């Protein structure tokens, strides 16, 4: 069924011809043939919300700029540079899929295995589905996890992989301190062109998903207590429980309040909204493994008010980039303090600390070590 409740046929996946590359190992000057493997749910880059896909896009562009030959496995409506191998005709969320898409993820992984011998390294972003790749090919593999790792079954799976495991924050890696992590590589984006303002507006903003764990209801409460207009730029999920939360929890919570729901915005629209805001509210209670919304806000010069959870303390310098609060009442008290922060200094720091260049530096080291380890076997 699609999101309108109408029946639709299966999304066809046509076979792809093998890539005509002669494998001779890394070229002179550390030029590598790299496979980047994205999930089939969003295009790369995403049209709206989609943090992982924005990171993959930034990484691919930076690697190509450095002379590497990059092949990306992703939905056909992706606009990533380099070679694109289409895994589905259209990103599943935009195609209206509102059911389990794990079969399409498995198909993506199997397609990568068909071509594996043509690459020097395979870098997968398929979360848990990545792990069997290292046991099914002799091509060096690297895996980045973009979600939570504190699952009861996670330790056994992670310990049995033969690939290079990469965490996106110290906090994420801390869930498994005994693992032999290849690296901790913070997410990065090309933030240099992000719009920013030396002085913020009067409104607050919330960017993310309309979901309990993202704390959107707490963001509403902060704005109400602070007497500020709140603009919510958020994605509505297609699953029944997500729609139920939107209709029966979120909409009643904003009714009659000074809250404007603007829906899911494009990257440019989202950046403009954030740059015009006094502060961004990051009020989720779940331990974010990173927080792209945070670095995008800081790149706009817009301070962040949030909870001290997950990786946020690795990104936000308290009293410089924003403030941490324990609950909506505490965060509302801090709202008026953000106007005194130096928005220019906030932007300059984050553009350097979380750039695509720094991210690519880290991954290049991971790739080279993985290749050297494979040769030494």
C-alpha cells in the first residue's frame, strides 16, 4: 500500500551491467576505486529531510575532488556526481512505500557484492545490513553507522564483522568500548555556502521529524514558556503510528498556540529559515549519535538550545554555541541569553570543525588502512 492507502505493484529492479573497470589495486598517488553504498529510501542528496544521504553526498563530492573514482549505489533519482548505480527506480519514500523495505536493502547489498571485485574498498552506509558484506567478499570494507548502537543484540554482530567499523561520534562508540573501532569520524558537510546572519530574528525554530523521540512537543512548550513564535520544519513519517502521532498528539499540541508548521523544506529553504531564527531547539530526549541539524544551525550562526544527550556535547560548546537545559522550563529560561552570543564566531568554528574536508581526511585513512590490512593477510 502507498501512503494514500491505494494498492500499488512492486517497485521493479532491473539488472545492472557489470562496471567495466580493470582492477589493479590502488592507482599511483593513492587514487582509489571506492564504492559508496546508500540505502534505497531517500535520493542522494535528499530533497528534504535525510541526514545520512546529505553526508554521503558531501563525502562523494570531496573524494571525487581529490581524484578518487567513486561509484555510488543509490536510488535512480539521486543526483550524486561520479558513477551512479541505480538500486531502485525511485527513492522508496518518494515512491510511497509505507511498509518494510528491508528486501530492497538486501537487494542493494547483493548488487554491491556482484561488483565487489571491481573496487579497492567498499564503504557501506546500510546500517546493520552492512555487516555481512565483509564476510561475503575479499574486497576491503568499511561501515559507518548513522543510528543508535545500544541494542541488546548489537555486540555479537559487531564483534563478528571483518570490516572496518567507523563511529560518527565518541558517544556512539562508547556503547561498545571493547570493539576495535577503525576510527571515529564526525559527520561533515560543505557548510561554507550556508546563509547566515550576524544578528538573528525573534523567532525560534525546530527542524527534524514529528516523532516523540525528537522532542517536538517539548520544543512547543519551550516556545510557549518563552513567549516566542515557533516555526516547525519537520518531516511527517508515512507509517500508521507516525501519522497517528502527527494527527492525535502534535496537531492538538499546537492548536491555539503561536506555532507555525511549515512542513518538510528543501535544503535551501531550511537553511534560510534557520538563519533567520533567534535559536534552534534540539529538544529530543534520545541519544543522538551525531546531530546534523545542530551543525547546520551553527553554520547559519544560529545558536542551539538543547538537552545534554548523545553526541551534542561534542558539537555544542556551552556558552559559546548555545546552552544545555534539563527540561522545557530550563530551556525557556535560557532563550533570552542566546542573543548575546557571537554568531560570526559560531559559524566560523563549525565550518572548520565539521567540514566535508575533515570528514574525507578521516575516511581516506580508514580506506588505506583497510587495504593495507587486506594485503597483509
